[in-house]
C-alpha cells in the first residue's frame, strides 16, 4: 500500500510539473529565437562596414583622414571626413537600409565605425591573408625567404619578410609579403634568431627552406652577411643568393677599379692623398684627424704616425677589404648550382643538354 501510495503521489507531481517544464522550455526557445534574430541583425549591420574597409584595402585607398571623429551624419559635411565615412554615406544614399538603420538608431558604442574597430578589422584581414599564404607555401613544400631592412617613421628598425614559392596546381612562381618584424637585436645572432623564430611562429617548416636573399644596399648589410652564413650552417640547403641587380651594378661600376687599386693600395693612396691635400688647400680646409679616444669601441682607432697613414689604414684599406668581401659573397662557389637551375625553364631546356643540370641535381638529390 505504501508503494502504491508513493507511485500515485509521484504521478500527481509529474502532472503538475509537466506544464511548468513545458512553459519554461518555451521561454528558453523564445529567448534563443530572439537571440538568433539579434545575431542575424547585427551581422547584416556589420557586413557593409566590413565590405567598405575591404574595398579601401583592395583599392589601396586611405581609410580615414586627420579630421576623422564623431558620429557619422547622412548629409554631406562641409569638410572632408575621410574615404571610409564617405563610402558608408554613399551606400546609404544608394539604398542600403540595413546600414542606414545602423547609423541612425545605434548608440555611440555600437556603431562599429570607430578608428579602433577599423584597425581591428584591418588586422583581421591581415591575419586571414597571412594564413592563406602560409597554407599555399605548405602545399608547395619548398620555399625561399627574402628579407629587406627598413626604418619606420619613428626611427625603429624593422625588416620585411617575404616568401617565394611555386603555387600548387598552377605552378606559377609567387613572391608574397608575410609580415613586418621589429628588430631589437641588430647583431647577426639576433637577426638569425628573429628570422627563424618568425618563420616557426608562422607555421613554416624550416627544413623546407631552400633559399635566402637579402638586400646588400641595406644599412645592416654587414649583419646580414653573418645571417646568411649562420642560416646556411644550420640549414645547408638554404642557399644564399644576392640581389642580382645590386650584383650587376657593383660589377659594372667597380670591377676595373678593384683589380688595379687593391693590389698596390699603399702606392696608389699616396697619389690620391696628394691630390686631396691640394684640393683641400685651395678650399682652405685644414687637414685634421678625428678625435681618438682610448676607450672608444665604436670607432676604428688604428695606430698611426702621420695623417696620411691614419686615413690609409682607417678609411682607404678597410673600404677595399669590405668591397672584396661584398664581391666574394655575391659570387660564391655555389652560384654555379643556382645558375644551373635556369636550364629547367622551357626557354633553355630545349637548347641545352641534361648534363647542364648536373650541379643542381647533385645538390638537391635528397629532395628528388
């Protein structure tokens, strides 16, 4: 009897609870439905804003000007308030009712037209493009990196990192920009770590790197000279190729001068120095030597007995030595390997024999 009594009471309780549960579930469903409608509505409001920023980026149009700020009005302002706001106003006048409702009825914190939101959307576009490029590089397996030093408006050192690869399916050679990298340590070791860490963070396999290139005209060319050697030591198949334009310009400009001047640098400098002294005397320029400090570490404090000896040892001879190193790095022994790769191109493969590829075949044998 007790068990039957309990069952009867439970069934009565369920009958009472069921309507309450159904009512509660109905409220949740209504709330979810309203939430979905709000999400859909907000997305429609954001779409024209995102499309406008994408349009400006695609056409390389500046987004805002120095007068940018405040709430956007639908009437043309007296002064130009930037391309972004002008394009939004143009869309509204062309019949975009969702955007019009957004600009008229939204609060100041939910208009999504501020400079902060613009920068956030631009950064999002950048990450999406960067991820797409990285995926393409992974599909192509092998790649080369190109690094060029630059200084921004705040005088901070940075270098641009580009990647060169063969596009999958189409087999087109692509050269895409990846990112700007701030440089805090301008030593060769610091630059090596920065380059390799950046590539690893982006998700690229360092073992698949097959080439590296740097601009020899950069202010940090001496440091980059050590970078290519260090990376090649870690990754032997990552051959360094100097900028061909700089190499050609250097050869044409100084090839004859180098062979004649460097052999007899001491004798040639005497003649040059005498000519310089004669010109300086006519211009009333006094022959002086830069101040020498015993503890100075950033200056070439060479020992000397005369002014002529100082300028020869501190300026003239180091210049030629640096120039010789520049030529040497542009025409390393493995340049023959790099040059032989051109015979793969249809323009050359029909005119040459297979043995022309022997150097490249032997070097990249493990990759084949």
